[in-house]
């Protein structure tokens, strides 16, 4: 691998790190907004799960949740696609929703929030890009002059 390839890879990992960290911050802000706005609680059920093939054998699963908002039954498909089929038809869930807009809701569960995964991967990519920068620096300083 030559120096130019190393620099391109380093920049690509750094850009990926910035994008992932940005998405993590955005996801965290949205979760915080939902925790403030969605104060009403309801018991709900999973009505169905839509499976969408992404590529090859990889799929995303979009559950449709149903709950009673005090006036009528709300049925909304999740805007979040899950990589694993964690929801099954008939599963019971606890829902927090916005009384002014019941379609604004989130599921109360114990899993690690998406933003934690995104920030972790982003930091990992940043570390890899810094490591790549160090390798490129030492390669340019000590290895390339020997080849001239």
C-alpha cells in the first residue's frame, strides 16, 4: 500500500467518524425531545412486522404498534428499522406518546439507545483515522526518503 492510498483511507475513516458522530448527536437530541414531549403512557401491542430486504440476506424490520391514546386506537409503523426481528406480532409494549400528536411516540424498553452505538463506532473510526495519520507521518518521514 502506498502513501497516497493510506491518506485516502485515513480521510475516508475520518469523514465516516464525523458523519457517525453527527448522526449520534442528532439521534440523542431526538430521543431527548421525545422524552420531554411524550409524557402520556399507554400499553400497546405489535400489530404486524414489515420485512424489507436491504441487500442479499440483510433485512430491516418495521413493526406497527397499536395503542389507545384516550380517544381512539392509534396504529403507527415505526420509523426505525431494526436489523433483527426483535418484535413479534402480539408482543406487548409500553409506549410513551405526545398527547397533542399521538403519532409522535417511542417504545419504553431496556435496550441501548442508537446514539450510543453510533458514537461508539464514530469514535472507533476516529481512532483508526488518527492511527492512520500517525502511520502516514512516519512512513513519509522515515520510509519514503530511503526509497529516493
